[in-house]
């Protein structure tokens, strides 16, 4: 079958500034792929390519040129060049999901209880970085909404203030009532990380994401070996796209968990590789979105639902934009649902 692809760039605007330890986002750019075919003109497939600035391995000046070349190759061959796109995970993810949508002619990309509207996917409530007052207000809002797993981004304000927020939650809710995760985004230094992990562990947290910045494998391995608090890798996985390197990273660091974002960590194909290797090494995992629009978020959720993973996933970010794309997604209490 011969395909045609049109690329439509679009800028999405956040309802509120999204603060991380790497800075604050007020808008983000995505490229949407519209896949059609002369043989089946009634069909269309849509996929989203959404690299994160200053974070994705494919956040490069020549991004649009690489995307245009990938479109040309796909139109010539009718096949996704998975090996050629290993180092461009957001582009690979856009092609994979556009083709799936074209084939299914439904945003229910796999046949699962989730895609049939029978069950929701448990998700965490995300607390963005901000002042003590802003973060405590976010926490109260999420708990009142019914979330039983709260994830706080830390590392932007004073560590003692962040501990106060976590203590406030623990004074009111036990670990059985509210699961707490924190994401340091690499904000700790190797010299003070263990002390901070010990203090955080006193609050009965579920896990901490990326305590020190990525690329320090030996330091991270030292932490995962003796940590009192389970460590999950996120940024550490970015740019590690070769299967053998994935195996080496997990073998050397051996984290308690890895967190998979298809736009950052290899698309659907690369994400499956990470999961297979993690399970071989008895490493836990969960899936999360990376500030995509509802097009990307839905595709990630549909893929996530193909696994039987009971952990709360990180799939609630699609509601962050003022000008999002309508999709049959809805957060009810602490779960994401697909409305059939």
C-alpha cells in the first residue's frame, strides 16, 4: 500500500506554568502526522511527535529535517524504519501510532478492557513544583479528587520545605491510605543524596525518581545498592536506545524500578524492549506520558492497557493544556478512562 503523510506542527499552551527542576514550561510544540492512502481514501491515521526541549535525545535543531526524511522513506517503502529511528524516539512513536490508528480506524488501538470502556487505568496525581503554599494546595486538591497515589516533583524549593509538605500528608494519611512518590529530576548531588534518601524514607514513600542527574552510572549503582527508598530511573534511560546498552545499564545500576515514556524512551518498540529486559532482571516498571497532547496520551494509555501492571501509571497530563485536542479520555477519581 502506498501512503501519504502530512506534518502539522502545533504549539500547545499550558493552563498553568509547569515547573520542573530544569525550568518552567508555559508552552510546548508537537508535530502531528496525518497518514492517508490513495487506495483507502476514507481512512486516516494520526500520530504525535513530541520531543521535550532540553531533555529528549532527539531535541535537535535539525528535527524537522529528520522528520521530513523519515516521512519520505515511509512513503517510499510503506514501512517504519525502526532501526533508522532508534535515536529519534518521538518520531518513531508518532509513526507507530499513526499507522496503528490508520489500521484500526479507531483511537482504541488495542482490544483491551480499557479500550472497551470497561475498566480505568489507576494513575498518580501529579504535584508540580512551586512554592510551599502552591504545592500544598495542589496536594489537597488531588486528595479531595480521590487520588490514592500522589507524585510530587521536588528539588526546586528548599528541601526542608518539601519535607514539611510530605510530613503534612503523612500526618493525615498513612501509606496504606495514600501512596507517595517523589521525582527529584536529578536535583540531588552524589554527596548529599544518601542523606536525603534516608530522611525521605522516614516518611514511608513508595519511591523516588532520578535522585541524581543521569550519566553517573557508578554513583547511581552505589545508591540503588544501599538505598532505604526504592529508586526509579527516568532520565537515565534517555538516549540509551541500543538493546545491548539497555541490558548493560540495567545490569550495572539495577534500579528498583524504571519509568517508561515512549516519546523519550524508544517509542512502543523500544518501550517493549525495556520492559522485557527489566522483567528478565526482576526490575519493576510503570509507564507515563511526557506532556503530549491527548493524541499521544491516548496512544500511551492504549499501549499501557495491554499489560497487567497493577501499579498506578503516570497518564494524567493531557488535561494540562488550554488548547488540547478532544479525545474520549476522562479522569474519574484516581483512574484514566476511555469513554466508548
